[in-house]
């Protein structure tokens, strides 16, 4: 008789938390509210706009940095090339006048 009563009690209790208990933040068996093993109520929801805005800001900063780098590369390789070549040759070679007694 005791075993049938125990069976009856265990068959009525669900093994997973109900939606009602999840909404109120109370889960059975002491599981945390946002457990990685239990699906969240918002698991299929679309992400908010904040990650998209953050992504666009990061991409904008990266593209601006690449644009600035490309502009500086153009300035050094095309516009200032002849001046920098003269400066480099002047630093690499020295002219000495021999001492004649």
C-alpha cells in the first residue's frame, strides 16, 4: 500500500519545471534561474537592436582605420616618394674630403 501511494505521488510531479514556475523565477530541485541545461523562455526570440548597432560601430571603426591607413600609405608611396628617397640617400652616403698634408 505504501509503495502504491509513493508511486502515485511521484507520477503527479513533473520532472521538468513548468512554465508557471519558470515565469515566477522558481525552479524545482534548486536549479538556478538561468540554467544552461534548461531552455529559457526567450531562447527562440530575436536579439535586440543593441548587438546590431554595436556590430555596425565596430565595423565602422575598423573601416575608418583601414581607410586612414590606406590614405597614409598613398601619401608615403606616391606623393612624398621623391623627397623621402633623397632623404634616405643623404643618410646612407657620406662624403669625406681626404686629408692631404
